[in-house]
């Protein structure tokens, strides 16, 4: 009787493990990129993000970055938010840069833009910051560059999502890019998207 119980218990644990692994592999990636809509994204973390970014799996080297993005994917937008109940664009960047690159960046998107090591678009590397001017407001939105023109950011209408920099809607507002500097003193103030009209504009 004991053997049967042990066999049954072992089978239940094994089944739970298989279900858990399957659910991890099928985790949904959100994107509004025109090139990626409707794309099937299955498999391991590396497989799914390589597929989304249209690169080889060998190029997905920083698994901690993509695991972080995966955990935050779809978290709703909340002005001034910095947790998984809701996060704004600069709050998400502050958390990602600190967790993945151990860099402290300003809390406000405009201040981030004024304190990056500026780059040309073709020099962008994974982890760099990309800035946008929505509703005529300079550097009112920020995201983190990934690869192959894709970037991750907190959209006011869709939450944390991966988008394509070259999509015309984003590209026409793209205004600056660069790498975050180390050891900038962070200021825990509300995001620049408090400016009236900017959050609405980000609804796309």
C-alpha cells in the first residue's frame, strides 16, 4: 500500500512539474509591432524572444533581461507606479536598469534624456534608452532598446509591451537615444507623463 501511495504521489508531482514548465513556455508576449502581430511565439524564453526580435537564439545572451521583461509583460500602466499593480514608462526603466545593469537613473523621463551618454540610432545596443516627444512635450516617454529596432516600454493603453522603433507611429516621435550613466542619484518623483495630454497621446 505504501508503494502505491508513493507512486501516486510521485506521479502527481511529476504532472504538476510538466504543467508548470508548459505554462512557462507558453507565456504570452505582448507586442504592437506591425511586423510581429499574429506571430506565433512558442518554446523556451530564448526561443520566444529570438522569434519576436527576429534574431538567432545565440543573440539572446542576457537571459536575466528577458526573464525580467517576461515577468513584467502586460503589467498595466499606472502614472507614478513602480510595482506590478501598475507602472509608468520611467518607473519601468528605473526598475529594469537597476535590476539588470545595476545603474541608477533619474525617475523622470526628461531627466533621463538629459543625463544619458548620447548615441546615434545605428549605435544602439541592448539596454540603451530611447526617448519620444509625444503631444509636443520633449522627452515625455522612454523605453529600453532590445535588438533589431525592438524596444520594451510601459504604454499607457497596453501596459508593458514590446514595440518596433521603426513603426511610423513611434518613429515620427523618436527624439533621442543613449546609454544610461552609472550612479546617477534617483529622485522618487512622479513621472513627466503627469503633463496633461501626454498620457492620452500614448494610448495610440
